[in-house]
């Protein structure tokens, strides 16, 4: 039951849960001091702060709204009273086949499992470039261990729950989980042992103060419900939202598809109804009724109207077409009409008149509009082997990659940047439980990322193509020389451009890539220096370095050059200790 607080009538926490709160409450206060200082120094009124309900000032909760203008940007579902109804509609809407296909394509690109059933790994690339080598290994090992513990606690190693959660985020726009900790003998939180999915609508953020006056963030669940109200620390909660506060955005991805899909579905239904109506063979029979009274004629016409009435409907969920409530209908129909004129019965066939809907150009237009709204490349909807010049079975290089594939890759990365908190937040807390000295190290926290398993061959091909073209340009420009002075002081031609400048400009290397490359290069040079020193000590021990005979290496010439160069000076400086 770790993670929520039962309260007495006087509002004070009770039981062992209060002691657990004191242990992990520090995590919930991280960053609050900085935000509080920033808020106090601010003189303007933020967007959210200006539009908040004044009633929150009565309870001292205005800082929650002020913080939305400064730090936290999550959109809170609790404040949108219409959201539960919209969510129910979006969930039903997402069951349409076309929408489900789009969601599965995006989820398949976002969450890709490897052979070990992992879809992401801790990205410690930045850490390796900034940490000292002797500390980096311990920190990275502990981070990997914390990540594995969280991954297993979620159960992501068994099944495809992460894929389903990603799809749920696209539909609902919100995800919320309680982080459950176990405790030691001192009732201190020790490890993350599990997660419980929560309803985001039931959660409202608030600020509390401890006995020292320090503020910390909590979430009130089912506020005002005497039976179900709970209080969770921010360190007990993962809250993910598609929309962001103060930005114009849909509450979920699926919302953007409603208009275009409904227009497309209307056009499709009109074609179906047109084909159903025109598939029937109609026969008209005109029967003379002579001198019947007007009342009898009207009665007869009403009977005929009931017989020939056609009410055609199409079910959105199943696509079933019904006529007058029946799924089966006749493809031949006879109409009998009364007439006061004539003495003989007339029999003739006829066709209904109207707009010819065999033309599908307008349908194709709205289908393309729907594809544009999805952000999914058109080739992903193709049923043929080729689409827009991209072969469905093979491709050759970056030049043939459609720009929409690059945009789609960027879109997937944005989804991952939202979804990654489902693992990063509990991983950081698990790491801090073992290393509390790093809990307030925001630089270390900011250097930890999530590296998703990639399988987008289009993006990889484009990156390789850009790198290959950049390397060719760098090689060409390095050939441009100017008169200069060589290492030995003699005049010679030297490169006009510095290699680092060309690599940064044309190879699109980031500062992190360059720093990591420099670190690997320095480590390799250090290994070479140690190896060279070891050879020098070995030669010195054999007496070869001092004599300059260079017998080591024999016929290959290595020993001769080595011993000759360094042996003349005794080999003492290079030999080390």
C-alpha cells in the first residue's frame, strides 16, 4: 500500500505510510525550491495564472497554476470537465478499421522490441562524455541496474504492454501510474517493486508544506470522496499528457483525425447506398382503378407507400447495410401504382435518376486528405508493391527516400519524447534510492536519456547518405592547400581548412558526438602510450634499449627502428619507472 496517505478527521497523516512519505518526500520537493524562487522573483502574470479560477487562491493553490507558466507543462485532465465524455467518444472512434490501422502503424514504429524483448535502453552517451572514467563505470552500471529493475517491475519484459500503452496514449492523450515501493525495517522506501495504472481524470495536483516550511508536490485522487480520496507524492506518480499547457494542441492524437475521417466515411457511404439502389431491377405496374372514391384511393396509396418505402442505413462499426431493418434485400422490385385513366394494365421498367456516383475522384481527394492528417507516409497505406517511386520490397539509398519519411521519423521521435517518462522517472528515483547524494544533481539527471530500438531503414539510409556526402566534401576540401611551414621547419603546403571545422560543418556532428569521439581517441592514445612504455621497459630489461641494437621485432624492422631511435639516449625517459 506504499504511496498513498490515509488521513484522519484532523487532516494529519496516519500510520506507517506517513513514515514512508518522509523518506521519499524529498524527491517530490526536488526543483520546487528553484521554481518557488523563480515565481517569487517574477513580476508579470502568466497565461495560466491569469485565467485561473480565483477560488484556488482561497486554498493557497495558485502556485500550481503559476508553475504551469514557468516549469511544469503537463495538461491536467482533471481541469477539463468534458474530457471523460470526449474520451469515451475517442475510444469508440478508434475502433474504426482505418483509425486502428493508423494507430498500429505509429505504435509499431514507436515501440520496436529486440530479441530480448526490450524496446529501449538507457542512453548514457552524454554521461560517458562528461564523467571521469573511474566514476563513469559505477554510475552507468547502477543506472542500468535501476533501469532493468523498473523495466521488470512494469512487466515489459513479458508481453507487449508498452506497445498497448503507447497506443492508449495516442487515443486517450493521458497516462498515469502509481510507483509502488517496498520498505526496509526502518520503513524507508528501498526499491521500486511495481506500478498501478490510474485514471488521469481522478488526479489533481496540489502543493503541501512540511514541518520545516519546504514545499513539495502531491496529487489528490478522487478529491472530496470520503471513501476513495487518496494523497500521492509526486515521486509516487507518473503522469504523461499529449497536450501541453499554454500551447494550442489537441488533447490526443486521434482527435485530429475525426473531421477528415467522418467526411471520408460520408462519401463512402453515399457510394455504397448509390450502388445498392442502382443494383435493383425495378418494374412499374400501373393499374387502373376506375371510379373508386377518393377515400378508398388514398387508403390504397398509403398501403402502396408502406410497401415500397426503402430506408437504407449503414452501421459505422460493422459496415452492415440494412434496408428497412433487414440485412438481406431483393435485387428485383415491383411497383404497383393506381391510375384512374386507361382500361389496361401498363407494365414497364425504370431506373432511378440522380447524380452518377461511379466517379471516385472526390473519394480519392478526401482519402488523401485523411492520409495527410495522419502524418503517416502514403506508402504505408499502399497495397501494391510500389508507391510513389519507393519499392515496397527494396530500396537503394538516401536519394530515393521521400521527405515524408523523414517527417514521419521526426513525428515518431516527438511521440517517444512524451512516452519516455514512463521509464525515465522511476529509473531516476530507483537510482537515487541507492545514491541519494545525486538526488539534487540536475545535470546528471539531464544527461540520462532513453535510446529506443530503431528499425526505420529509411532514416538510417538517409543518415548514412548524409554522412557519406559530408565525408566526400571534407576529403575534397582538405585537398585545398596553401604555403606553410612543416613540423621540421621547412616550407611546404599545408591544408587551408582545419579538419575539425569541416567535420562540424559538413558531417553534422553534435558537440556530444565530438566530445565522445575525443574521449575515445584519448583513451586509445593512452593505451598506445602504455603499450609503448611496456615495450620500452621490456627492452630496457633485456639490455636492448640501452645498446640500441633493436633486436626486438627481428626482420620486420620494428625492433631496429624502436631501439635505434630511443636506444641512443638510453631509453630511460620513455621507459617510465
